[in-house]
C-alpha cells in the first residue's frame, strides 16, 4: 500500500519562527499536495507539485512556500509563522498513471500545528 | 472554481441502519473521490468515481456526471463507520476541491 508519512503529528512553534513540515511518499507518485483543514472551512489547497522542482499555487498560498528537490519529498515552509496559521496540515500524493485505482489521493496522517 | 455541496451536514444512525450521503457539484468534473476521515484525523480514500457505480463491501457509490451529483451508500452501518465523509472533485484544472463534509455518528 502507498504510504505518505508526515514528520510530526503535533508541533508547537512561536510567532515569527520559520517552520518546516515534511512529507515523504514511498510509491513513486508524481503528484504531491499540501492542504490545511480548519473547522467549518473543510480542506483547502495550499500548494501542489506535479514533478520534481515544479510547484503551483493552490487556493491559499499566502504565507507559505514549498520545496520539492526529490520526487518522494514535498516540504511546506512557513517563512514567519503567525497565529492564523494554527491548523491541521495534510499532505497527499497521487500518480499521473493510467488506471482508475491509481487516480485516488493518499493522505498522510496530518500535522497539527499550533503557533503561539 | 467548482462548488461542492454535501448533504446532510450531520447524520446520526443506529448500528445496522443504512444511509445515503449526497454530493452536488456545480460544473463538469473529470475526477471525483469520496474520503472517510476517522476520529483520529486520518483521511482514507474510499472511491475514485467520476462516473458510474462502484461497490466495496458495505459501501457503494454512484456518480451521475450529467446531473452533477454523486451518492455514497452505507449499508448495515457499524460504529467504525463514524467520522466525516468528504466528497472532492476536480475539473479541467485538476485541482481537487473538497466539500465541507458530512459528520456521521453511528450509535451502538
């Protein structure tokens, strides 16, 4: 089975800190995604990547950046953390290959970030 | 972008009951997925179903793309079915947009 691993389950950071959230997938998927989930707002796409060194903005990219230097790893960076970035962050991956079963997204277990 | 509406927002069932969860979307899609988020926050992909009908055990899903809706059926519900069910769709831009989710509570 595809496994998407997020480096931390819980994280507490101070306002103004630079924060790195790491995501690694082990099934050679081309596509990787970062979402944040907030009560009442559902999941919102922050950034995504269709290939190494490629990145595209999602719906709420402000205050975030990403890095994809290797196919299996997609990092989300909060350049200067703020309290309104307190949220659950979810990473997902999918393949661009053919076949119905390959099109579904696989999610990591999430990182609950608190900025104080 | 595509709008996704799920109904009902909340659902309470007695164990063993059946239920139907609905997802309406505002435009043509080439990707539609159903997910279950368990009480620990893990999102599990249930179906990739941009059109047609699929079944997996007690769960089945039907998408009528021409009428822009999808249904998720849960039969003989169990307490482990509790959680939040999300429908997510993507159109030509391939960006998956999630609905707000349906919170299901199955009582023993």
